[in-house]
C-alpha cells in the first residue's frame, strides 16, 4: 500500500492520489475556497466524479450543471470539462486508465 503526497493542483485546490493501478486511479480534490477552479481541459481517460462535500458548477462540453454532496456523474473520454467551486468541499474522481501525469 502506497501513501501518495498531497500536492497543490491549482490555487485553492489540493490533489491526492488515493489508489492506483494501471487500469484505474482514484484521486481526491480538496477545494479550499469558493471560486477555486478546475480549469477546462480534456484527456483520454474516462472519469467519474463523486461529490463528497461542497457545491460545484461543472461544465462538460456545452452543458453546465450544479452538483452537491452525494451527486456523481461520468465524463466521457476527450470531453472538455471543468468546474468552479461554489462552497468548499471535496471531489473524488476515478480515472480509467490511470492518470500517469498524476504520479
């Protein structure tokens, strides 16, 4: 079992890999302040996101929606997506395959 470091992902956002395998990675993102962002981006991985706490406005391609504790959704491979934190909280993301850029 490995313990991965907490790293600064962006201003007001901390990231920690929780578990990894070549086929799957689980990552926690702690949004410390309202207004912190997950910049719009895309990647080849399929991503699922679970809201452990807080509130967020997400966009996937041209669709935007607000989510809160207990909500979850899937982001398809290569879909452009991002979020804005409305209330500080934590997201837990799963990626398949693993995000080697997070190691």
